[in-house]
């Protein structure tokens, strides 16, 4: 329930999650990622893994900068050639570090 409530709060706060264009970043067999961007300077990245072990998700073409994991608050820096570590059978939502949402 907490995950669904958090996702709802993020959707209300970020225009990218309501009306933003969806652009694929990675489409591998068991890992994929996309960015949603409404053009307001607050893109949101979504990463998914169906791998049975920890892995990384490459995010070529992701907007560079500092992000925070929406559920853990862990910082993530994205630069050229970035790959984001991800737990088995999980997802991550990355928010711009300087976002206005609680």
C-alpha cells in the first residue's frame, strides 16, 4: 500500500508522470529503462529489472545530473555512459535531486 501511495503522490507532484513524453533509454531482455519529461526541467527516470541477481541498467541518453531514488532517498549521479545498480526483481524511480516534492 505504501508503494502505491508514494507513486500517487509522485504523479500528482511531477507533470512528467502525468503528461510527459515517454522515451525509452534501454530495452534489454530482462532490464529496461525510460525517461518521462514534460519539458519543465524535472525529468523522471524509471528503471526495471527481472534479473534474479543484482545487476545494472544502462541509461544512455538520460538527462545528466544528480537524482534521488524516490523510495530510498539514495543519491544517483548520471553522466555519460551511466549504469544504475538495481536489486533483483525490482524497480527504481529516479527524481531530480533539486525537486519541489516531499
